[in-house]
C-alpha cells in the first residue's frame, strides 16, 4: 500500500471514529433528556391548543396559568405537600418494616402462613375507601392524622409482604442444600442466604409500595374531608368547590412530581444495592 493510500485509509478511519463518537454522544443526550424534551413538547402543545380554542381557565387552564397559580399559592401548596409527604413516608416506612417482618415469619413457618395469609389477602382486596370511614370514626376526628397513616399503611403493606414471601421462597434449591449440608441454623440460612437472595424481590415490592402509599394518603385525605386534613388532596377538594381549576392542577402537578421523585429514589436505592451483582441492574456491555 502506497503512502497516499495509507493516509487516505487513516483519514477514513478517523472520520468513522468521529461519526461513531458523535452518534454515541447524541444517543446519550437523548437517553438523558428524552423525557424532559417530551414533557416540554407536551406542555407547549397544551398551551397552543388552549389558546387556539379559547378554552376558559375554569374548564382547562393553560400550563402558563397553572404555573402562575403554583407561584401565587406556593406557600399553602408547599405546606400541603409537606403534610402529604409526611403521611406518605411514614406509612411507607411502616409498611416496609411490617411487611418484611411478617413476610419472613410467613415464609419460615407454614403455620403462620396458613393463619395470616388469608386475612392479608382479604385486607388487600377490600377497597380502602370502604373501610376509611370506619377507621376515621375509630381513631376520632381529633386524630385524623392517625387515620391517614393507618389507611395509607394498609394500601402499601401487601406489596411488601407478598414480595418478601415470594423472594424468600424463590431461593435456589442448590444453595439451600449446601446450607443444609453444612448444618446451618434457620437464622444463619435466613441472614446469609434467604434475605440477600430475596433483596431484588423486596426492592421491587418497595417500588410498588411507595407509589401505593401516595395513593393511600390521597384517598384517606379525600374521605376525611371537612378541612380536618391539610394535604394536597384536601387542597384539590377546596379548589374544586371554588372552581379554582388552575390551583387544582398545580396541586396535581406537585402530587405527581412527589410520586415520581419517590419512585426514582427507590430505583436509585435498587441500583446501589443490586448494581454490582444482580442481572436486573447490570448494564449491557458495549
């Protein structure tokens, strides 16, 4: 190969490498910002449609009107968000602790499974809105926050329980036999084999439970009503009675944003705990 031919070949490879790097960079940007770009396009289309059709704000406000309401009512909305977040996070924490603890007992003791499991399923399939008034009456209107906590916990509890039981029961039989061969105790088997193996299932249940705890808190606030609850759900009820639809949408945006943040936090926790060893979190090789 002559020198000019070698130079042309080197230039061609350099151009190909440059194009490949640019494509990789563009793909990375799209992967990171695609949701943001889609959201901006959706809001822009919404704004254009409302203005073009002349839809009044009390029917469908434009995004600009919603953000203006969010800014104007920021103080009250942030306080309401704080109250809803406190109930949600408290209920989610209780659901995680109680679901894992009871799930371990059910998975290890068949008698416990026969006793508890039917009632846990019955509690799960019972609509929360049907038992909410009873819970509020039992705890008293002076302690509505406790009713909100209990109702939110009831909604978030079963996914944690189910995920824990399934995870512990799904441990590889070969590893179980190895622990039996070395005469491991029940608690050694639990701490060193079953819980680590069940961790992906538990974290998957936590992602579901985190979203359901938000739903439970909102439903409980709707049922409580009468101004006794001061979260975002009651803000939505107040706004609807006053036909303040922009404020309703602002509260909805905050509620949805809080749920998304909580879900991403659980995803991040899952990546931290599973990212180095479990197939669900391992990155594809380039």
